[in-house]
C-alpha cells in the first residue's frame, strides 16, 4: 500500500470530507511531478518553492500550505519522517476579498436561458445560498416541513450539518424530483460532481463568472434585507463571521449615509 493510499485511509477514518481528501490528493499529485521526488523527501526549501509559485494566487498558495501541513502531521505521527518541514512554512496572507454577487440582470438572463433542472440549480444557489457541492448533493429526503415552513438539511464543509430555510415553491420542486439525488450523475450511481455541476451553471453566465456568484448574491441580499450578520453567518454555514463579511455587500446607500454622518 502506497503512503498516499495510507494517508487517504487515515483521513477517511478521521471523517475528513471526500471533497477535502480529493483536493489534498490533487495537490500532492501535482507537486510530485514538479519536484521529481516523493513529497516525503522534500525539504523546507523545496516546499518554499512549491508554495511560492508566482503563478498561483494567494488563496491557492494557502490551500497548498494547508495540505502540506496536514500531510506532514500524519507522516510524523506515523514515523515516516522525523519532523515536519511544512510547519516551518510562513503563513500565507490573503488579501480580503470583495463580494462579487451575480447582478439582477445576470441572474435574470441565466434563469431565462436555463432548462428546468438548471433553474432548480440556480435557485438553490440564489435562494438558499448553497455551495455547488451542497447543490450537487440535494435529495428530497433532506427536505423537512414544520410550522414555520420548509427547510433543507445540508451537509457542508467538514461534514457540518445545518438546516437552511427554503421557499415553499422551491421545496415542492425538490420534493417532486422523486427519491434519490436530484442531480444524478449520468455515469455513476451517485450525484453530479461539484465540478460538473459548476460547469453546467457557469455556462448560463458571462465568461469568467462562476457558480459561487449565486452564493455571494444570496449573502449580499440576505444582509441587505436583515442587517443581521450573525443570522446570515448561520444561513451560509460559515464558521466565522469574518468569512461572512466577505459575502455580505454593504449597500452603497449605507456607506454614503456613513460619509454624510461623518461630514456633518
């Protein structure tokens, strides 16, 4: 059994999400051909060259750093290496992002161009703020009703479960899809991969606009309508309010009102 296979088994045993395991495997698979040796043999200088790739964005560098730290933590615990060079890597500073919600015109055009299944994908992102991986795993069995309306049980990043309220008509559309995955894969006995679903939805938007704009749109509109950052954090399933702040676009009128108050 290769050390990568052993690491993947360890992660499954630790209940790491399949998406995270696949992403980490992708990182390792990409590093080894570039360095022409096993990741286990890499020194701190080697890792600095990897993470310092000038063609990568800060977010990509940070993601690779996280993978390397997780990998070497396992390798040290398993006696494969004596110490972790990855834990000497400097933190990667990522500039604060600006929200990029889909505009009303972009969303309306996408809905006009969408077929029935695509409209459902769009609405789950726009109305419920779901990530593409969460949309891909939607099942009617996860829709529940109570005295206040319909909700969707969502398993998000890290296996964390949250209950997301949903409009009545959207809930009925999901329930009408029948048992099993709402968006089944045509090639496997499971749901669409997040990447495939993302490609389907992105085709409905202008070039360079990804599925995540729907989640940004949901966050921005939710905050504009409620001004309740904590509630929006729960709605989007973020661990930290700082993350939610990236998604919540403060209305321009509010910023102008602050300026006017300051200038008064």
